């Protein structure tokens, strides 16, 4: 799929990896719709797109929000043939902490946003992608999900986050196999430590220490490097049903 032909819905597109993806797609000629709960940041990113970026406030866990976002994408740009799931939240907590067992509400919230929210977007995007005219490869759409190396190298206190990201990895292949019938590809990227707003509150010394754990390059990943991988997945028709680690060979220790 040529980037210039892409009309993409990007969740979590107001900041971090999502924002970098939105900007990269738009820079190469794609039309992009941002779905995010942060209206201030979302509108600001959209204003930089010269009409090629639209912001729609929405929460991935709400069915109606995504119905609305998909509908506005089609109304504004004529179709939807790519969906990039970047919306996600972290939440650390031990199964048994100093204040007692892990609150079930906390666990459910992370699973809801990261895993159920991803499925919510996938199912409603695919519903519309099947209506697209296929290209020369027979392709009608592409789904790109965001997992994490925490899906494989989970650390103590990350049970909820790891479960949510592991779920995304686990459902990639069965969804890709199903959607092959429709000409829709599904792939997942599992980033390592990236310099995103989630890292912004950490002291520089802590960030430097974390970066030292990355074999090469010995630094945190840059959001635009994640965005480049998203663009490659969209353009490369053989990337399907897979999970790509983007981590500089990092393997996380137990804690």
C-alpha cells in the first residue's frame, strides 16, 4: 500500500508514539484522523497538518466513540484503509503490595484500555475496510497494533500491563488469519524503552541508567523510529500476522 493512498485512524495520536506516527504519515502524503482523550494536544497536532489531519475526541474503550471516529474518517476523507493502535496506559502494582492485594479495578482498567480498546478499534475498522476496492495485491486495509517487550520480558509489578500487551500479541495471528479472507493485514510492533511523555517525569540520571541497559544503540528509542516502522509495515505486504520487536536487543531484567 502506498502511503499517499492511506487514510489512517491513529488512536493515542495526540502524543508520544502516536503523535510521531501521525506526523510521519501526514508528511508522506497520508490522510490521518487522530483519536485521543486529550483535546488540547490533539487539536494542536491536527492544526499542523494543512488539512490532512483531523482530530476526533474519543476513548477507545467506548464503542460509540470509535463508531463516531470511524464515521467521521469516512465522511471527511472518503474511506479508511489503515488503523494504528497507539492508545495505552501503564499502571504498576504488585499482586500483593504493602496496602494489600492488587486492586481488581486497577487491573481491569489497564486491560480495558490497552487490550479491549485495541480490539474495539480493530473490529470497527475492519467492518469498513471490507468495503474498500482492493489494490493490485488484493489488499483492502492494514491494522498496526502496539504491544511492548513487556509482553515477553515482564517485570515484577507489571502484571496488568504485561497481560494487556501479551493479549495484543496473542490475538495478532488469529485476527490476521481471519482478515486474510478480506484482504486486510494485521501486524503488531513491540517497542522497548522509548523516550515518550511517559518518561518525561523521570530524572535524567534514571533515564540514562535505563538507556545503558539497551545493548545497541545504547540509548532510548526515539518516537520517529517507531513511526518509521509503522510506515514500513503499511508499505510491506509480507508483514502480516507477526509481532516485531523494536528494542535494540533489550531484554528486561526481573525488576
